[in-house]
C-alpha cells in the first residue's frame, strides 16, 4: 500500500524523514533477508544509491526509490514529512443535473478541504465542478496538480489563475507563494464551472 505512514511495531515514533526511511530500509532487509547491495539490485535501484544513504553520504532517498524498496519487500512506504493534505478531493456523490456533462468526461467534481480561497466565498465542504474543456483565463478558479520530483507524489490544489501563476486568496495566515505554471511540475486540470453549497450532498 503506497502513501501510508510506516512504522515498525518495535520502533518508536520518529520525526525526521531520514529516520523513517532508515527504519523502512532496515525492515526491508530484515523481511527479505538481503544485504543492501542485493536488496537494491532486486528492487531495481542502483546499489550506490542505497549504500550512500546507509553510510550517511546522502540525507534522504527519493520517494520513488523508497517506493521501489517498499514494493519489493511488500512494506508500506514513508509519507514525506510535511506533506500536505490535498486542498480538494474527488466527490463521488450524485449531482443529477450535471450527470450528462460528468459522464461525458468534460467535467469532474471536487469537495473543497481548504480555506485557500475563502475571500472568494469558497469554503471547506463546498462542491466545485471543474470543466476540462474550458480554457482558464486570468482570475479564474482552477483545479491543478503539483508534482513533486523529489518524492514522486502529486498534490491537488484549488487556486486562482493570475497570469502564469496560481495564487491563494484567503484571510488565513499562510506562507504559500505564487506557483509558476510550467506544465511539468504544475498543471491545470480544469476551470471552475459551478459551485455548490447544499449540505445535503
């Protein structure tokens, strides 16, 4: 199972990502009865990548590397320290009046989990319907995905398009900075078509 917090039953809770990754690698070697070099080779990674980590020559492993080790050893992977919850999640409820557009694949529904756009009247638990076919214009609310090359993970965002950047619009204290859209690490998935606040959904 990927993207779940991993702790060995006999290991105390640790704070740093390195400690968690070290615990996972140690458990992988124990579970597979393999030393570092054969473990790396069987998991499909460079042996030097693993040995440098174990000897302290590199601080952490890429998440894709951790995933390969965990998948081979049939363990759960380490969730990156500081990884944020998604700002919105797919909504599976039935909105009958939108069924045709959704089933046609032009629109998708998301439930908001953030106050990043509360100054625009978008609050947690609102249902937002985004349209993949609608071209985003300056000032539009969009759903985007931000890919982390370091951890091999994807984060879902709900932001406002300002020029070539995605920004928040909130009363909350935040250290968020404008995100540059480059279509490789950050890509717009859809433009807001409708907002729903009926709590019966």
